[in-house]
C-alpha cells in the first residue's frame, strides 16, 4: 500500500515522522495486525486517503486521538466505503465460525506475540480471544502474572521490602532463641503441654509410697550459662513433669524433667540475675524476682506478663500464700518484708524487721503465721535471725527463736508433723517446732555436710522420712528424719550443689542443681 501512495499521491510525503512513529508504536502494541482487503477500488481508497491527508491540521488532530485511523479506510467525517464480507473465525473449541456484518479485514493471531514484547509478563492464562457462542468480538481479560526470568529482577515496592526484612529478622531471632534453649544433645525445645505424663498417670490418686535413695542419673540438663539458684517441681500433680529453674544468667526455664529432659520454654523478662522463682498454686503462672528489683508474674504457656512491678529493693525470696493464691510475700535487700496483691498490683501489708536482708520466707500451716530468716547476727547471739510474724496484723510474734551465731539461708516445713528445719551456715540443720514459742529441738542436729557461705537449700521427702540437702562440695546428703543420721550420700556434682528436691508424685525421683548451671535428675 505504501508504494501506491508513493507514486499516485505526492502528498504522501507530507506525512510527518510523528505519524509514522504512531503507526510503528500501535502495530507493535497490538497482538493482532490489520490486513486490509484489496477488493476495493484504488480510486475509492485513494480518494479517501487523499481527502484525509490533504489537511495537516485535521491529520494531526486525528493522530493524537486515534493513530490507527490514518491507515483505516475513511476519515473523521467520511463514511466508510469498504465492503462487508464474511470472515471465518475459530472459537476456543476449534470450531470454524462465520461472522457476518463485520468489516472486511481479518485478525491475524500468529504474526506477533505479546510475550515477545513483554518477556516479564505471563500471558499463558489469558482469556480466549473469541467466545464460544459464535461471536467474533469479546473483551479480552488481561491477567498479567509476573514470572521470574533469569537475569531480570522484578521491582518490589519499598513497603514490601521492609515487611520482608522484618519478617526475616524476627524468624532468625526466634530460631536463635530456640537453638539457645535446646539441650546439648541437639533436642529442640518442646511446647508447653498440659497433658499428664505417662510415667505419672499410674501414681495419681494413690498414696505416696516410701522414698528410696536414688542412685542412677536419668537426665542431665546443661543449658543455663550461670549458676542455678533454685529448682521446684510444679505443685499440680498432673503437671508435675515440669521443673522450674531460676538462674543467674537472667533467665528462668521450664523443663520436661520426667519424659524427655529437654527445655520446654525459656523466659527472659529480667535484666539482671533471677534470684528466685515460684510456681503459683494453679500451676499456670510463675512468680519471679531478681537483682533488677523487678517482680514479674508470667503466664507459663504464652510467656506474657500478667503482673509486673518495680520493687524498692533487690529481691532474694518470694512465697505465695498457702490459701490466698493472689497474695505473695516478697523479701530481699531491705529491712522490710512486703505482702503484694497481684489483682491491684499494690502492697497490702508491710512487715518491718530492722534488718539488712531477708534470706527466706516460710508459711506455717493454715497461713496465719509465717517465718523470715535474716542476716542479723550479733556478737553473742543471732538476734532476729528467725522472726515469726502474724500475717494479718503485721505484728512481730517472736524474734528470739534461734540463738546461735549463724545465719539461716533456707527454711523448710515438715509435710506431716508440726516441725520445720533451718539450714544454717554452721554446717548443720536445726529442727524447730511450728507451735509457739517455736522451740528448738536440741537433741536433733543434722550435721555432716558443708555449706561454707552458699545459699544451700534443704527439703523433706513427701513421706517425711528423709531430709535431703546439698553441699558446697557438690554432694547430696540424705538424713533420716527421726535419727538425724546420714543415710546415704550421692556424688552428684563437681561444684557446689545449692538445691535438691524430691518429686511430689513419683517416688524416689530427685532433682539437683549446682553452681555451674547443671541440672540433674536421679532415680
């Protein structure tokens, strides 16, 4: 067609380069090219083109509005003179369809593919060009999909890049935390489970049998990077497979110390060493305190903070009330001991002891009275070393219970008899009565182990027949409660063993911890 215009119509050369650029642009953009029928007379076509091209202004205006019109028959104000003929189309099912009343041009679908022009788009799922009901014209639904091509990186918005970066960072941080809480054997952290352990089920609801001396080590858990200050089994018998440990590495952990011996969860809500941690009576919360003067009540499953408050002093001991689950006693590096209510996060009572530090707190049966051990030691006697308090009136009942010049870092209550034992730094344990005036039993003294300034704890077996304690040498000593003699010793650790506790349900199952951060289970 171009050569016809070149020789027959000299005005063809007046076409501007802009029109040619429009023509090249639109022919490349459309996937189907227009093939004109040469059945029309050259005169009619030429007159139409000449009439349209004779006015440059009109041509430029038409070019801006619809560039393809320059190469279609007829102008803006010219009626189309082409003939109408039937065109054969092929629908999506492969049937041949004859379309009448359409212009005399055919759609060529194989000359150019949009995927050649836009290689970064995917036109594989593009809608069919023709409908299956015999109609030749149908609006094409363009569903572009970005596909990855080697050597071409698609554009990603800044907002999506930031979200992706944050997600990758959070995932990496969580993976590092899980790895840090795994055991040395490579066992990953488990989920906190409230299911009853298969080892505990046979003993639930039955009377506790006599305790035997454990001899074999079952598990060794060594994931604390600092000394372990305290360990405690969960008080709920059905969940007593969980063991709580508080450490100087600013964390406290919950372990499955019966089934697998691996860490269930690590809690890092303190900025300094965690001196003590205590299970709640329901077994779903953990109360912790440390040298950052923070008191935190943590949900065991979620790790969220139910109660958190800044204390006035560094915390060294915490105890829940035996009958009031929302009240606890807090003591530490202060001359006062405070009672808190977690429902309103306030101090409800203050007990002024006129000492420098409270080492331990022990509630007596029924919770009407409690004892505190302090570091108050005079030259000739240990005045205010053990103080008895009335819980409701905050009155001091007695401060002349223990008269020797040793501090008592730990107190424990006998499970069946009205008696309690105080661990002393004189390398022995003293026996007292829980009835006023809390007299000491001078005929019984549990001695033979060494304490040497460590906060070594002591505890009775569930049947009350054995008294177990750690030592600064790393050994565990078992005393007969009635005779006060050493029944057996266990070489459990190489460093100071600061805590040893019997399982509340399983007979003869013992947990110990030492000053290097190791926790061991014995049976």
